[in-house]
């Protein structure tokens, strides 16, 4: 398995992909977010996904650890991750890798204009 890193959005977004035999089998995005409350950014880890056939082989853990290392290397003071309430297996994976269930996410979706 090989880890591939792609810098996007002028360095404020990083896509990490795990490939096997030239095919992507997992990915996660890390976004760097700045605000006036801290001199350092914080990291938002989002859209963690591992192909069904590759689950249980450490791909998700590799992606989380890579995103964590990347956030630390970029000076983030914290890393947060989101997940739907129904995704207990993802929550367990996050907690196994050092993230804490810290709060609740609220969301509002917008319709795209045609």
C-alpha cells in the first residue's frame, strides 16, 4: 500500500489517498482553517472513506495517522473530525486513534442553483 498526498486550494486542503496496485482504496481530506482566536490553524479531517473490500486491513488507521501527522507538521493546535451519528464503526476507529467524542455537529444543507 502506498500513501499519496495531493495539495489543493492553495495549501489549505490536503487529500491523502492510500493506493494498492495503482487503485485508490481509501482517502481522507484535511482542511486547514484559520480564525482570529488563535495564531495557529486547526485541522478539519473530513470524508474518510475506505473501500468495502479493504476495510479491516488498517487503511483507515493509516489515513487518520497520516492526517494527524500532517496537521501537526502544519502547526495545527487541534484536529477535529466529523461523522454521522449512525456511523458507530467510524466513531470507534476515531477513538482508537486518539480522537475524543467532544461534542455535537449541527448542519444546514443548501440547495444548489441550476
